[in-house]
C-alpha cells in the first residue's frame, strides 16, 4: 500500500459523499462518473490514507457484506482471504443463494414461453419485485 496523494484523497472523499446502492452480490457500491466503487474499499482507503492494490481484499469480519463499519473491516491479501473464506461458520449460505420458490417461478415463466428469453423472464420477475440477473436465470434453467 502507498499513501494517497491529495488528488486521490479528494476523489475518494467525493465518492464517499454519494448515496451507496446495494447490488445483487450483497455489497454496497458508490456510483460516480459512470463507474462503481465498492463502499468498503473506499472507506478503508480513506481510513488508512492508503491506496489498496488489486491483491488486497477488504474483509468483513462478521461476514455481513452490508456492515461496512470500520471496526468490522480488515485488509488482507487475496491468498489469506481465500483460506479464511473456506472456513464457513455453521449454517452459512452464500449471499447469492436463490430461494426454492424463486427457482420454481423462473421455471414456471420459462415453461410458458415458446422460446426461452432470459431478459423477458427477468422483466416478469422484476414486476413481482424479484431482482435477478440473466446469468442467474440461465444457471437455474440449465440445472
């Protein structure tokens, strides 16, 4: 890690003033000038006054991706994070686990179509208040 220069610090401070949005992966992102920035990385870089490398991960100690409190965050390298990530607590499920009723709804919508169209399925699910990617829809239809 190297120290942030004045321009980088001001840039990150401007990003941090934006309202973050939660994405399907469970993390919060700031959007600024057409780009997205993971909230945990922005906050940690400002806190440390250091530029993180692409090989440094901001880990959530409590494994709750939405908890970006500084006392819950720590910086580690990719290798250490991958080892730690293999140690799942009891009852842990990935954030992107789809509920069985949503999978059934995907299959139900697809069965009504002559030719399966992932974007159309996505639009119908969004009308039901379910946000899901075309990729995820395709993955569950292929199972």
